């Protein structure tokens, strides 16, 4: 807690020093940089919150809410052994049947 207060005092004293010793242009640049940092941190926090919220949804609602991430059905039926029509010998069998 003391560290946080001391860091806050350092930040305030730095800001006060800038107020006294710098030009208005430097203050504007410092304020814009601070605003950019705050915006980036807020966007990162929002992303984390949205990901946690999406992960907490049940599977059915998650698929309706995010249809692009829904599990798609397989496009090709594979036999139990896992060797489908692209198995090494499949092309030769097709050639032999022609």
C-alpha cells in the first residue's frame, strides 16, 4: 500500500514538474500518450473479460452466440480405422477399377 502511495506521489510530482517547466505542447503530447496507454489497457481488460464470459457460456449458447467458432460436422466419412479415400493405396485401387 505504501509503495502504491509513493508511486502515486512520484507520478503527481512528475506531472506538477511538467506543468511548471514544460510548454503546453509537451503537456499535450504527454496527455495524449497517457490517454493512449489507458485506452490500450482498457481494451486488453475488455478482451479478457469477454473471453472469460464466452468461456463461461454453456456449449449450446456459445455456438449460437459465436457461430463462426461452432464445431462443424466432418465433411468426409472416415472408416473406423481412420484410413479414408486418401489412403496410400486408394489411388491405385481406383486406377485398377477403371
